[in-house]
């Protein structure tokens, strides 16, 4: 259980500022009335699910969704376990005095729910979890409806609130079964969340290519996508002009345009290519060995040479420390016409390898 929450200041909104816009204190006075809560906003239960049918504009929708599906939901789940809910536990202030929604209180409530569940009658656990799932179903359905809203959401507070609901749903879906030791009722990955336009935009602004977004969404749940949107991924040396929504081709090479680069600090830019000992390497490979190379600097004015040794897996020979380097071609360290690189670049790579603190392969594997 510890790995769920420990190590984070705020397990939900670590990388996301979510404005607190609802009158949370009033909303939570009757936590059992979760399903009737839309009525406090003049909405009928049947219409509260759908963005269009609510008739709310974007300024009003944010407080409604936050009051109902963030504070109202947490109050309702707490009530289900007989735990008193203080909405203030989920509110904080930003350095410039703006009231924000905080997820830090979830750590405390998760333990309270867990403790309460252990004292409640075991027969009721399944029933409680079925109800929790029903509430999460509502959160999921309404939030996804707003993400897919046909009208363009232009209000930043509403964008943040919708994203906060996605994160709350994802964290609860992940945490509750583990806390309550009931993986059959809700399980991670149960809900599929649409990718909010605002998160797409944040990822793009952070430097992710549009061709990378489908793969990111496929591989990572929303909390990780929010984290990735906080990472500066701007790379001036990458050309994304040929990329599409389907694929990023910045690292795909065009041989006719490929340029073999010198090391960044190379002043001479001389064509002093050092060729790999291809025949010797092939000989080792054919004998089921692994060729291991080392760049050795030449004399003061000489060109470096490449030393090569063979290692054969399974032999009693002691495994030497080595470093495997992959994906070098996209950074100008490949050569489409020869197995050769400028001397400056080979020496630079060897310098970096020598600077690594390679561990003893006999003890814990190669460095
Ligand atoms: Zn790209
Ligand atoms: Zn050079």
C-alpha cells in the first residue's frame, strides 16, 4: 500500500494548478445527497449528465462539475465508510493567494476509509464497493461527456477542472482496490479517458510532437500525461516539419540528406575518418562472439585507432565491463556510405564511456 501515496506531496495535482471555484463548504453538508446535488444548481438528474442539456455556460459549468464530482464525490465515498469529511482538507492556497483544489488530503482519507472498512462488517464490503464503482461510473461518464463536448471549451478554469476530475477518477480507480484489498470490484485501467484538448495542447507546448501523442496516450494514463506535459521537451535540433498526427518522423533518416557530424567542440572539421575493422568484427560475430571495441588515441598528431576484442557468452572467460550505445544515427553519429566516423566524434564517445562509473560485471551486471 505504501507505494501508492508515499513520496508525493500531492498525489493528484502535483503538476496541475486547479482553481477552487465552488462553494465546497455548503455542498458537503449533506454528503448522502450526492445524486441530488445537481438540484442545488437548478439541474435535473437526467440532464446533469450532458453538457448541452445542462444549459450551463463555461463559467458556470466549472463550479458545478467541481462541486458535484470532486467535493461531492469524496464526501459521498467518505460517508459510505462512515468517515467524517472536511472539504477544507482538499483546499490550499497558491503563492499568489489563489485558492486551489489540493489532492494532498486524499492520503489521509484513503487511510481513514481503509481503517473504517476493516472495522465494518466484511459482508458489506462488496456492496460498498459496488456503490463506489457506481459513483465512479458517474464521474467517468460526465467527465468524458465534457471532454467530448462539441462546443469549444475556451475557459481555462473549466479545462483545469475537467482535467482534475480525470485525475481524481484515475487515482481512486487505482488506489481503492489496493487499499481495500478488493481487486475484483474496480481495477486499474477499468476506465478509458478521452484525451482533453487542453492536455493535448499542454503536451504540444512542452515540446512533444503531434505524431507522438497517439503513442503517449496509448502507453500512459492521464496522471503520467500531465507529468509529461510539465517536462521541457523542446529540441531545437529536431525537425518535425514532416510529422503528421499519425507518426513522428523526426528521428527517421533520409539517407540522401544525412549529414555525418563532427563532435560539437571540433574546430578543424577535417575529414579524418576512422574506419571500423569490419572484417575482424564479422569474423567474431560468425563465431558467435560479441565484438567489443575501444577507441585509442593516436600519438600527438596521429589518428586514433580502434582496438577490438571478442567476448563469447557462456565461456568461462570473465565478462568485461562494457557500454552498449544505441540509436546514434539520428544524432549524426552514423554513416550511410562507410563504416567510419570522424576521429573527433569517436574520441568524444570514448571519453564519455570512460567517464561512466561502470560497475564490476562479475558482481551486478555490465555497466
Ligand atoms: Zn515529430
Ligand atoms: Zn572533427
